[in-house]
């Protein structure tokens, strides 16, 4: 969401949001005895959530999205929580 702020409010001047490394969070949680899942599509999420909730221990769900995908609702920098911005606000 920080990258999204940088895109919308700071003329796409990206800082510390373009990462050229890929941490394998699934392997990391498994190294600590937990269970890891990787999801790429929204349709994959429900069965993964069900399985994650059934696991007795720590769980990480790595939901991989494109770094330019927008996430809503959001709040502008310095704005109050009741000033949320929805996807419809941005499309208009």
C-alpha cells in the first residue's frame, strides 16, 4: 500500500517499494515449524483459508499480487480514517 500512496500522491516517485529480491515466506514459516501457503488468484483463497484455520500452529499465507495492483479502501497520507478512498473514487 505504500507503493500505492507513492503512485497516487507522490507522482510515482517510488522509494523502498521496488524490491528486486524474493523472500520465500512459505519456506521461512516451514523452517520455524509452521505451515505456509502461496496464493496467486482470489479463487484459491477460500480453500487455503479453510486449511490454514484447521492447522494447529503458526500459518503464513503469501498472497502474491502484482506490485502495481491497487488495494482498496485506502486512506490518503495525513487524512482521517473517515476520509477513506474507495475504488469508485479513483475511477471517477
